[in-house]
């Protein structure tokens, strides 16, 4: 099914602009290493989860918590969720399903039970959750600015609900065949890479912008191909606990 994106671009453009602003910050940041690196980090913010192949764009939130055993290394957990909608068409189905649907449409057109040049479009809503745990590597060369990168490995849970037009009996039959329970629910793994930047506002508070690019393939019983998914996120980050910076003193 090749999908048409019907969601607004404004939240995504906001996230792009925030991340671009953060990445431009080193030119104005003081060239001094950070004097305080908290042992613990907590982050939460706006998230935009975008799967262009499906035309699926979901907005929601993103949360992270981590521990820093070294000033350049942290380990933590990552969670995000978002909801959105899409318009699905048959060309992302496995080849055998595409052929079956095309033959059925052609036969019904010949019987004048479907209009000529009938096109099948199935609207659907989706709710996606992501779960990950792993390392993150940080560059703290600038006093007020931190760059970081991480492998993105984890699991994705997605629930999709297709809808049909009651006046279109053929569409109703296709939807019933694809999702007999009225919805599709799947878990799948993902892998990729992520990273971003933070600007310190105070000792314990900063603004973070980040992006992840991962590959995943949910619903592989009805979708022929996997997809690349982008996640953009921006929000506040809080740092506390013992100072892990070289030569640093205990935080108060």
C-alpha cells in the first residue's frame, strides 16, 4: 500500500528548526569543557514520528532517563509514543495480494458493480510506541553545548485501525480481510542510529534536540516491505547527582 500523508507539517518543521538551531550553537559557545556533568539525566519533550513510505506522521511525546558512569558515556532507557493517520492504497501489499485485489476489481468493473477505473483507498489511524535501552556517547568540549550520538536498538509496538466506507462494499470486504478483528497489532524490532545536541540553560537544566533514523517492518503479513522511520524530538533535560566531570566537585 503506498500511503498519502494527510498530516500537518508544522510540528515537524518546528522540530527541524529547533534541532538546526542547536547544531548551529557551537560557533557562539565558549571553548571550555563543562565543569559539571550530573550522574543522572532525565528528559521529556515533543516527538514527531515520521514513516515517509507509508505517509504516516505521528505526534506525541518522548522520554529518556540515563546514568553517566563517565562524562562521555551514559546508559539509559528510551520511550516514545505518537498517534497519526494515513491513507493506504494496495501497492504496498505482497504481490499475490495485489494481484488478487486487481483481478477482483477488474471482474466487478466488468459486471458494473464497481465504477470504471475504481481506486481503492483505505483510511487508517495508527498508534506507535517505541522502547529502547543502550549507550550514548557525548562530546562535552564546549562549556554550554553537548553533542551526542547513540545506536538505536529496540522494539516497536504499533496498533493500526483501518476504516471503510459503508457505501463501498468492496472496500469493506478488503478491510475485513486485512484486519478481521477490526484492528492490527504488532511488535517488531528496530535498528538504526540517533543523536542530537543540548544547550545548557543552567547547571541542572538544558534544552535538547535530537533525531533518530531506524529501520523496522511491522505487519509483515500484509506489508511487503519494511520502512525507515524518523523520530524528531525537542524538550527540556534535567541533570542531577554527583559531578562526573574530570576534576569536578560534588553537586549541591
